[in-house]
C-alpha cells in the first residue's frame, strides 16, 4: 500500500495496522475519518528522514479490523496505546489530522505521559459548534439512514459506525484542554471546514500552543500544500 507494508498489533478482537518507517524519535501519524495512512503519502518520505514515522490505521479504517465493539475515540486511544506499548515506545510526537486530531486530543488527555509534542491539523472539540454547518448538518440524515440500513447490512453498519465518529461527541470538553501540557501546534487552512473561532478557542485553552493558518488553504493542507506543511511540522518538532 502506497509503497509501504503494514505490520499488525492485536487489540482485543481486532488487529490494528501500522506502518513503521525510518529511524529516530517516534512520530505518530493519525489520519482522518474514512481514510487511512495513505493520506500521509506526501509526508512519510520527508518525515522519515528525521524521525521514526509510525502511521496507524485507526480501528475500522484502512487495513485495521473493526472488531465487535463498535468505533469510538476512547477505544481507538486504547488501540494506539497498545501499538506504542508493543513497540516499546514510551514517548512520542503525535500528529493528527481531522478525526485523527480529535483522537490525538483524546489520547493526550487519557495517556499524557506518552506525548512529547502535539500537532493538531483541522481538529475540533465541539462538533456542532466547531464544524461549519454546511458540512456538519448534512451528516445527520445520512447517519439516520445508515442506522436503519445497518440492521440488515454489515456494510451499512460499518459506514454508520465510521460516520458516527463525526456525529457523536467524543467525551472532550473545552475545559479539559487545560490539562494538555505538551507543546502544541494547531494547523488549519484559511478556508478550513473547522470554524476559526473553534481553532482559536482550542489554542487559548491549551497552555503551550500556537496556531499556523495556511493562506488559501482548506481542510486538506497536508495533501495540497505538502512542502509547506512538512516544513512547518519539522520546524516545530525541532524547536525552531
């Protein structure tokens, strides 16, 4: 897949796939909703020049199995901990995009001892207030339809569970962010689907954080402005 072969860790009744590339301090990559690690195909070759890149397919995504427990950020945070424990990684840089950013937040709050620095690209905390209405509102009737179809179709049930990650709150409130002590970089596009007010509030709540806005960028700046995205991330991780 995109030039790299996956490895697997057993997490309960599901195998979680990850791609382990390069050497150095571990840098974990977490993709967005309905995607997989190939989203970072423009990042992995560059980042692996400096770091040991571990790109994880979230449960029910890519080559990772869904298991029987449904999908939730809490469960995916447990999966990520299991991957790091299996690899003997005690501390790492964490970069999450979109839902992967939400997972990074959940992980940093649940297992803070594992997080050195945190990069949140297009993450949100309060979905209804955080995502622009033209993006968020159409999700609910689709989710409702999939919930009905999912009673008879395993494929529809899987799509329901994946979409549910964008519909249901994931157990994090704005006031929780004060507990994140890791230095944090928030990256968003000027025309991101995340409301600017949400991004600014997240940054204001995390004690050691800053925001980088990509001019003329949208939600997918890593894929569409990879040179700038990669440079911004590496400079932040190197403390420049």
